[in-house]
């Protein structure tokens, strides 16, 4: 017979099992970080990909600190699949495409940990969101680069949260 206790216990047990890979992966030192971009992202963003790559890598190195041990067997691969900057920085713009689009910038990636034998230990899909006006005034000549850096830092913080 299904009771509320049984349903609650099974859902809590399932939640605990989903956390186990993340806990196991977080205890392993990371030996290297590799940032990759889908070809469509590289094609669409051109030289700006280098900005995202360097900011993401630098922030991950800073955040991982002691768990980053060069030469350790586990390596982190971050695959960036989408980058979206809202067309209007610094205002509402509306939430629907017919209203001029949203006012958020997005970066989607998947952070995957692999062991020395290239077996996947854990994988985390991440969607980072930043307000389009959060990086500064819209009229700055380098505002798009600042927005991309902010997205990369946000993504790095989420990766750190998931891998420990």
C-alpha cells in the first residue's frame, strides 16, 4: 500500500542517490582544465570566444585553488554550447521576443569530470544568467566584452558549486 511516508522516503532516497556521483567527484583533485566550444559558437562569436575561454579558465583556476593539482589524473572539460547576449543592455526589453527580447544574457555549458582513463565521473549541465545591464553602462565601447566576461565568471562559479 502506498502511503505518504513511503512516497516521501523513496523520493528522498532517490535525491540522495543523485548526489552520490557529485560527492565522489568532488573528493578527487583536478589535474587539468580544458575549455571547448561547439563549432556554431566559435563561428558566431569569433574572437570573442578567446575572451570567454580565458575568463572561464582563469576564474576556475582561482576558485578551485587547492583542489587543482597539475598532473593529477582527473581532468575537467567544459563544453560551451550557447552564448546569448540580449540585444538591449540595461533595461526591461520585455520577456517575449515580440516585446524586443529579454534583458538577460545567457551562457550554456556542460562541465564533465573524467578520470585518467577518460571515463566520465560526473557531468553537469549549466545555464548561467546575468542581467544585460549588470556589466556596466550600455554606451561603453567594451560593454559586450564585459558582459561576456561576467557570463564566464558566473559559469565558473556554478561549475565550482557542482564539482565541490
